[in-house]
């Protein structure tokens, strides 16, 4: 008696696919989920590390600039409020600190006394840093892009 093997073979293939295909899809989904979780954790760790490094660099940069400005402010030439005596010190500050593109002194009305560059004097009385300083804040800062220089 001759049995038809085609039907049995087809049934075995369908049975094998019915069992293995869902297992393969479940394994694939679990692998993708695990990989996604791992990538998210690695990205979070990398961002956290970058944030800490940036914070340390920014703090160091700020403290160095603050120290330079405090040291400069103690100079008798700066205290004199004489533009001719102040200008060379301001120019030296910007030369020795490339991150400081402009150094200037300002009187209590917010007007420049002198500047390290050759530009005209500017009224800074409306700036946040000036308002903080005139209000008594010992160190007044403001993060901004210069209105005139765009720096």
C-alpha cells in the first residue's frame, strides 16, 4: 500500500512552524526589549557622566574667572576709577584670559568708565548683572549673548 507522504510532510512543516515561529517571535521581542533597556541605561550613564564633567569644567572655569576678576578689582589702578589707569589692566586681563573677550569697569549709575577694547562706552544700567550688583550681590552673573558683539 502506498501512503501519500506529501500530506504528512506538509503537516509536519505546519506543526513545526506553529511551534517554532511564536517561540522565535517571543525570543526576538525579549531580546529587543532587553537591548532597549541596556541602551537606555548606557545612554543615561553616559549623559550623567557628561553632565558631571561639564559641571566640573564650568565650576572650574567660573572660579578661575572669578579669581582673576577679584584679583584685578583689588588693584589701586582699578579702584581709582581713572579710565587711563584702568584700561591697561583691563587689556592685560583679556589678553591673559582668552575666554574673556571684553573687560570693562562700570560706575554706580551703570555707565562704562572704560573698556578693554576701542568701542564706545555703554550704559549697562538695564542689565541683570548690573541690577544684581547694585542691589548688593557680592558676585553678580548673567549668562547672555552680547547685544552688540553677539558673543
